[in-house]
C-alpha cells in the first residue's frame, strides 16, 4: 500500500481548498483505516470551502475535508473487535460521548459533546481515511458505493420526512437542494401525496420533477401559499418540510400548512428569523420538529432498508461523478452555482 495519498485539504483560513499529497494515516486505538470507495460533497463542505462565518468559527486548518463516505476496511486499530479487514462500511459523522444528559436519554443525535469528522478532525476526501469504529455502519455487499455514501445525508432527509405520519399526506417541501431532493424521494417512497416543491432554481425544479415531485413552484414568480391552497382546495398541506434555510420559505410554508398540521425544520437559517409565532404557529396548533443529524442508530436501519427496497429514486439526484479528486474545484464551483444535485468522488486506486 502507498505511503502517501492525495487529499482535498483546507490548508488555509481562506476561500478554497488544495489537493495535496499527505501520509496515509495509521489507525489508533478504536479506529479503522478504510480505502475510500466513494465520498460525496455536503452543503457543510461548501460552507468550509467558501470559508463563511460558521466555518471560520469552527474549522481549524490544515484539515482534510469531507464526511460522507463508503469504504472498505483495510486495517483495524488496537481494541477494535466488531470490524475486520474487508468489511464494507459507511460512517455516522457524529462522534458522540455516551455520557452526557442527552446520550443518557438515548438522544445521541443531540449529544452535547458531539465531534464531527471532516469538521472537527480530518475527514474522508482522500484515498484512505480513518473512521472511529464506534461510528462504522456495515453495508450490504451489493449496495452501490455512491448510494452507500449518501446514507448520511439521507439520514437527515429520513428524520425530516418521517418525524410524523406521512403516508397519504399532502406535503410541501421548500428547497430542492441535495437534501431537499433526497427529501422528495423519501416522501414519495413513504406514500406522501401530493408532494409540492417550492424552489427558485430552474435547474433544481426540473430535477425535483425528475425525482418525483407532483407539483413544482417558482416562489420568485408565484405565491407558493396561493398555489398550495389551490391544490388542496383551500385546506393547506398536512406536512411542511423545510429544506431551504430561507426565512421567506419558512413563513410561506407555515402559512401553507393546515391548522393542526406537522412541520419539520432541517434548513439552517443564515441569521435570526423574525416570525409571527402567534398566528403562524400557536393559533394553528402546529406540531413543529427541529431536525439535526440522525437518530442513532434506527435512522441508519431505515435508510438502508429504503435503499434496498429500490423505492428511492437516487440516480437523478447524483448529477456529478468524478474519478479521482483532480477536478474538485470544478465540482465545488458547480455546487456553489446551484448547478448540481449530489456530487460523488470515486478516488483512484
Ligand atoms: N439540521 C441539520 O442537521 C442539517 C442541516 N442542513 C441544512 O439543510 C439545508 C439544505 O441543505 P442543502 O440541500 O445542502 O442546501 P442548499 O443550499 O444546496 O439548498 C437549499 C435550496 O433552497 C433553495 N431556496 C433558496 N431560497 C428559497 C426560497 N425562498 N424558497 C424555496 N427554496 C429556496 C435554494 O435555491 C437551494 O436549492 C441547508 O440550509 C443546510 O445548511 C444540512 C445538513 C444537516
Ligand atoms: C454537519 C453535517 O453536515 C452533517 N451532514 C450532519 O448531519 O451533521
Ligand atoms: Zn453533511
Ligand atoms: Zn453525549
């Protein structure tokens, strides 16, 4: 095995990243070394690439980027018992403590001491990567690596869509970025109808239709609330799934939700949001869920079963595949321009 490997690294506290040659890491106690088979870009990676305020407050360069992955275990560190060379795994990105109040209440997805690889330590945009054994998820041998790599963001989408009943429910999704697109296919596979999607990007509205949306709305040209009311005979939707992080979308979605309906909020807002809580939430008795991470580990079981059921329409969502990392800047710039769904790298041997 090579001593050195290419890696996409945040080398400096500034815009961009670099493709550099680094030493292949050695697994320490409780860790495994994987050969990366597929790794995909998350919106968070884009924040790190762009070096926005959040990234400046959290990321300590130099650091290998990336946290969505599928790989083969090639070396097992001391003390690891339930993994062996040859295991085909993906990884939960949240490294949780198991000791805090949240963990002791089985709320691992909101562990107060969460560390995230690719965010708080070296990640997986490389030929080989270190994964904590406690975070490894064993994949069925026949699962495509690009699907296996998407399980982590699919987990966010599953927790958003399935935070309450969805079968047969009218559903509004705001934001058809990579996560919103995953939300559409999970909602359709789970029996939601109609699935109405509000998304200003023409490229992404077309993608939303391909993935299975029943209706798409351009919120910059039509009032999504009016369109939803006309589709639902004035009732509003039973379920509102917020995947955009746009304050306007939040307000429109709440207005379009039927009294007593359910709201799941995944999108992260760029700033504090001012909202008419009395009339948009309280007097409508809405059930509102904040969504973060994935429930450990039931969400991973749900995601894997949905993929294996063949009911998820993932291929149209994976819009860009790259062999190796040479064109990573093109990939990030296309993603920044909103001209992609999910982008997947397949490291060269
Ligand atoms: N809570 C959590 O655990 C996580 C939250 N996120 C957040 O989820 C959100 C979605 O992630 P990505 O799909 O990667 O983000 P993205 O930024 O690629 O997609 C957001 C989409 O919303 C659309 N949009 C903008 N304004 C809109 C409006 N007024 N109405 C409808 N759509 C509008 C954009 O055109 C874009 O297509 C982001 O805010 C991201 O930060 C991502 C990962 C984990
Ligand atoms: C930080 C991330 O982007 C990650 N996908 C998560 O679920 O927390
Ligand atoms: Zn992510
Ligand atoms: Zn904890």
